[in-house]
């Protein structure tokens, strides 16, 4: 039942534009830490760090396919 309440709250947050990328990534990493092995969680943490550089401060519904493609292009050109 709590899962249904959490999903309902998430939908309301999205409708009211309270679901920002920063909050989402934080929740995702908390979930990842509980669900995955340490190495996988570490990978997710690194990925979220890279994503935050581009999407910090954005609402989830503001992130467009074009922005994602720009992120991918920029990342592919970075030295690692």
C-alpha cells in the first residue's frame, strides 16, 4: 500500500512540477544503494554526477530529447 501512496505522490509532484532532476537523482541513488552491489551503485553515482553537470536545476519535464542528444554528444567528445 505504501508503494501506491509513493507513486501517487510522485505523480502529483510531476503535475505540480516539483520533481526536479536533483531530487530525482538523489532518490535514485538512495534506491540504487539498496538494490545493487557496491560497484554498480558506484557506477550509477558517477553517471548521475555527469548528468547533474548538464541537468542540474531542471525540472524533469523540461529535459527534452534534444538536450539529451546534446549531453550525449558532449560526453562523447570529452577526454576520460
